[in-house]
DNA sequence: CTGAAAGCGCTAACAG
DNA sequence: CTGTTAGCGCTTTCAG
C-alpha cells in the first residue's frame, strides 16, 4: 500500500547505457580503484544522462549508509540550534549526511531506535534522559557519541561542558558582587540526581558547593520546576509571593531563565533580582532580554561530536571524552544586589 | 571502512529460533493475514527473546520504509518548531517515523535529495527557495507536500497560510489606528518576486494593495534586508538614522521583527513606532518582547501536511491544496501612532 | 582492467 | 495455514 512509483533508474540501467557491467558502475560511483579513465568517463556520462542516484537502502544493506543520525529532544530547545549548526558544519565536504530524529515522548529511545533501524553509520545522542547501560548496549552495535553526559562509558564517546566550572563562574561572579541570597532554579529530580552525570545534577552540585564554601550553607535554596518556560514562569511567580526575595536567581538553563525573566518583568522585580541562565542561547543577547548566561559553546560541541563519530567510523576503538570549558557572558539581567 | 559491527539478529535467526519459516515471521511482524495464533505467539516470543528489530533498509528495498522526511531550512527558525510539533503529533499512533533533514546551503535541494535517496515514503518540503518545476519532477516519484507555497501543482499537495488575509488584518489594524507611515520590512527579491507564490511575495503584495486602497500609494515604503535577526537589526537601525520616522513597521516574519525590535529598543523608539511581526513564534508572547504578530497556526500546518502525505501514500492521486486562515495577535509592541 | 556471481535482510507471490 | 522461491539495488570477491 505504500511506496510504489519508484521510477527508479538503477545501477543496471546505467550499466546498460554505458555498455559495461554493474560492477564497473559501482566502482565508479564509489571511486574505487581499477577503472580505466575511458570507462569512468563513459559511466559518468551515463549517470549524468540518466540522472541516476544510488539507493541508500540497497547500499546500507551491504555496507555503509553514509548517514549520521542526530537524536534530539524537543526542537523548541534553542541550545540545539547551536549543536546542529556545529554538526552540519563538521559534515561539510564529507560524503555523510545527517538526519535528525526528534525524541518522541519524554525520552529518546524511540527516536534512537528509529535511527539504528535505519542503519545509520553513527548516532549522536543529545537527550539527557536515556539510560546509560541501555546506551552502552546500543554502542556495541553502532558508534555512538553522547552529548552532555559526564558519565564515562567505555563503549561510547562523550562531549560535555565543564558544568562545575561554568557554575563556579556564575557563583564567583554573584558572590563577588555581594549576593548572599541566591536561589538555584532547576528541573525535577529525574534530571538532577547526584551521580547521574546529567549536567543539571552537576550544576546543582556546584551551586551547593559554592554556597557552602562561602559559608552560606543554610541559605541554599533549590527550587524545582518543569522543563518549559511556562513552568518556570509560574514557579518563580509563586516564589515572589513571599518575602524576603532572593537577590539572585541562577537558572539551570536559558529556557528556565526566560520563564523566570517573564515573572520578574511582570512583577517589575528585575531591578532587585539578578538573573543568570545557562546555554547563552541566541535570545539571551537580544537587547529586550539581555540575559547573563553561561556559554557552553554548543557549536563546538556539535562539531566535536561529529568529528569523534567520524573517527569511530574510521576505526578508532577506545572511548574518548571531550570536555569543553564554558564561559560566562554578563549582560544587563545581573548586577550587584540592591543596597538598602 | 564503515558500518561493521552489525551484531544483526535477522529475520532468519528469529525463524530458526521459533522453528518456522522466514515468511511466517515476516507475516507476523507485518500483521499480515494467514498466521495461526499459536505460531504468532511462538514468533513473538522469539522476537522478544532475541530482541529482533527489522532492518528498515532491507524493507525499503522491497516495499515501504515507513519513514516520512521533513526537509526544513535553518533550525534557528522558530516557526519550524510549530510545524514539527504538529507533524509529530499527527504521526502518533501510526507506524511511520519522521526524520528531519536540515537544508544544507541556501536551498534545500541537497537535503531533499538525501531524503529521496533514503527511500522515504513521502516528503514534506518547507524551504521556500526550491524551484517549482524541480519539485514537480520529484513529486513524480515520491509523494510530496509543500508547505507555504501558493503555487498550485498538479503533482504535489500544498498547505499554505492565507497571506493576503493575514496581511490584510495587519494593515486594517494599523490603518484603523491611524497609522499612515507604514514601512514593510522584508527579505531580498529572491523570495519576494511577484508571482513566485512565496508567502513573502504575497505579504508584500498585500501591503502594497492595502496602502494603495487607503490612498497612501506614495507612502509605500519597502525595506529589504537579509534573513537573519542581525541583518534586520542593522537595517532598521540605519532606517532610523533619517527623520521623519515611520510610525509603524510591519515585518515579514518574527525573526525580522525581533531584529527590528532590537534596533527600536536601543534607540528607545518603541514608544513612537509600532511593530508587527508574522508567525507568532513562542517568543512574541514573552513579556519582555510582547510582539504583535500574525499567527499562522504552524502546528495545524504541520499536522495537515502529514495527514495529506499519509493520504497520498494510501493512494490518493489528485493534488489537494489546503489554505489556513491566520489571525493577528495584538500585544504591546503596537498601538496608535504618537499624537503630535 | 573488466565482468560474472553470490549474497545483504526482507517481502510477496505461489504451492503445498 | 505454512513454507519455498524469487528477487529489490547494490557491493564484493573472484575469475578471466
């Protein structure tokens, strides 16, 4: 019931047109050795003429699909844009193509499996909510690079930002400015469990450590919310119902920060409360937003992930783990605490 | 050199384990008729046991890949999020999977071809800069739905917003408020050529018609810029160098509007100049932005596109063209012109 | 340097 | 209801 009308000019047709064997054509399109220039020319002419395109499916059945898969969480996540841009840039000039599979539900299992089923030559996993041992197993059958996971597998590579360092920069900055009442806005436990290796867990940990080191252990205040901007907005709005207000909010990522910003703007509290996000998504720089945020260099992350995948495909066998140092970008959303 | 380690449990293995023929297994996984309950049970057990997953490549070679391809321009485009969300929702519960191929360069040819090469069962094309006749040819070999193209093909379906209506709403609103000096901010000619069927061309046309109808033909002022926020920002900034300022700016899409907003904010001109965008992307609603914008109902567009593709795959043969009526959402970025 | 032949994993007639 | 048999389009030995 599906997929007819394959007008399909096949390798056979090309061979016929060029008056050679299928094998010869195959060699030409793969740039394999052992073809005379004359034959190559004739074959290429026929290919051009017939507008022939090799079937990736047939190819994948034998060898490689020359396709890399990128599993991503919800596309609304701006940070992804950076990663995808980097990945695409890294692929330029290679014969590989990337396809993106957006996570279906909360997790990305379905999407990842869909990629594997499609015989991609390698997979970059971005969704944080996938089980490490499950990935480990997957990595046994296809090269995998996991983005943003601190856990170090032996079977797959990782590219991750130094979340402790990033958080440290934020906290040094805020504490240095004189802030004492700093709230950390983050997501639910599923993603912040200590030891899970999920970035948010480390950011939380870094926050708590910095507060403790500053002698503010009893002022630690972690507020959890859902992963959307709306959730963050409602949560922060509620937070502002009770005084005293904190003097600073450190959000686990920019989407949360944008939600927080919405609440602050509506309460006209932006002058009193500093706000810092994480990811430095494109919007942070917009003058109407001007959000201080930690730049994770997502483009570089995407680029590295693809580079590592390509290495794996080319034969590398030991796992590699790449850490990228983030940097805080200060904008108008943060400053010294209000003086009384 | 690529794609080894296919631990590959094949249909053969399952057949062996269940003590039946490959055909039997095939029937079970396809839910085809002619299998005894007993056999079905045994086969399913074996599938479970071996953790078997059918190879999409092998399947595609014979029949369908059960994969739909979505070609999209740059992922930074927020409007896409709506479309993809709608598409994913429409696919829920079907056996189809979507893969996204981001346009490589300016156009989307490479990405579209990549999808076709991968034997997808249908393609949704979003990039506006693809040649209609090229698409026509493609549509001869695989079902195609084109988003946001007014041109009516006989071979592929289209889903498009009623851009004249949307523009009409904007202009009625602005003119009704008393605006006379209204600038239209749009992209370069490649995408605004009259008759091209590209939405931006119609928005431009609608703008000119509305101005003319209001007796403001000589106040028509079209400003062209690049497609990024940065371009729009610089262009509008330059625009503000010379007085008198317009009292309203109607941007061709939200990204341009955001750039314009940046320039207005920096010049502190927001009180004097009304700004309206198009697409009603998620950011427009943010209180720090609060951009008036035309909602194209992208989610519905994505949903329809997939529905139509599924119909085509199921056998429909005549082209169908679906038009969605947009609606203007007014926010704080627009209001009456300043009174002197 | 060139071509014949044997599959890759699966589906789709067709026979039993 | 079940199994046998041909391929789908391509790559890849292996002879010529």
